[in-house]
């Protein structure tokens, strides 16, 4: 198959893709058309069906796999497909792994590395808490391994939550060697737990959308509650250790305007906030650069509040 990332203006499309989104609309002249978003593991592509009543356009819905025939055009600087024909595909005609965005890193190897970091935690209570989540709770572990870290922005792919968590934890581990004042057991436990609420905030692929719990509470509050629930299962878990861990989770976005219920009051919370922000921004910038073929200035980006550009070799 031809991947979405490889299309350019003027290319013809004749392949199977996942329909991530579909909606009906009306032009200024009152003519009906359909907006569609096609997806494979390399990204998404907008598509338009200008004549949805055409005999060549089969009935289909969002979350279906469809064979699309059309032509790639450029509109306002972005590529889209002018769809001529659509056929809904049957199970067995496609390999789902080709259509869902997935981490480029090996999920088994990343999880094994995370477990090694957990075993390095010296504090018995924190290590027991982590093992209850990541070793004993097989349902949670399965969700965590496949979860994305976001609906969009950064690490929005299968294995994204694991990849982000591991990167943040490794950054925090480095901080502990550079700044010995940090409590390594607390910081690494907080790093490993900081986004675990996303396993319940965002639904699994192919939906990868906010759940009701996610909309009402958000992953920060959910994660804090998850820690409280597991801590109650551990006899004698010291209240101060639990509060400090929950504080790091509640403060890891750093500022109230970024959705943080608390501002950092512990040096470990400050370290976690910066590690989280660093990995999120590096991945976001990476995805921007990998998602464009432009070599010059890329335009203003609201997240970075700057006109971005690829680094030149000369």
C-alpha cells in the first residue's frame, strides 16, 4: 500500500484506508458533500466526496475500512483527496496494524526497561505500589502498553503513553545524578505514575478520544485517585509518602493555566514538571518536522509561539 505520508499533489489514490471521521456538509450553493478523514499508521489525510449520491460511492461510516479511488490536490497549502469512488471493505482485506499510528520503538523492550527502573526503586512502599500497577494488574498493564499519551499534540499513537513515560522517567533519573538533593525514589515513582490516568482519560484506538471520565475529571485527578486506591491495598503505607507522590502528580503541569490543580511545592515536583514539558515539546517539534517536506520556514506555531524552521546542515 501507499502510505499517506508519501502522497504529494497530483498523485492518484487507489488503496484501502481507515475512515477516522465522516460528516455531511453543504456548499455555499446548497450542494451536499461529505468531509472524510483517511488514516493509516503514518498519519491522516483530509478527503472530500463532492458527489455522495454517485453510484460509485458505497455506504460507509466512520471507523470503517474503505477502498478509495481519487486524486490528491493541494488546497490552502494542505493536501486533500478528491474522492471519485469508495468501496467498504470486509474484515480480512486489511491489516489493522497498517492503519493505526504506533510507536517506532519496540513496545516489549520499552516495557521491560520500565520494569527495570521500577526494580531500582529502593523504597519498599513505592516499589510495591508500582508493582501492583505494572506487574500484578495485568488489565492495567495491557492498557498502559497500548495507550496513547494524547488525542493529538504529542505521542498520539499506540505505545505513546509508554514511550513518553519512559522518556520522562529516564530524564528524571539523569536529574538525580546531576542534582543529588533530589529524592530518587519519589521522583522516579512520580514520573512513572504521572500520566497513568490517561489509560482512563482517553479511549483506546481506533477511537482515541476523551472518555466521559476524562472529560469530567482529566488524567491528573484520575491518576491521583488511582494512586490512592492502590496505596490503600498496601498495609502501613505512610500517609506522607502518599501525599508527596500525589502532589507530584497533581503539580506536574506546573501552572494553573496549563491544567495543574497545584503548583509545585517540592523540588521533585519541579523536576517532574520540567522533564514532562521537555519530552512533550521535543516530541511535538519532532512530529512537526517529520510531518512536512518543507525545508525553509514552516510558519508560526502557537505552542512554541515562534515561526519554526528545520535545522540547516550548512
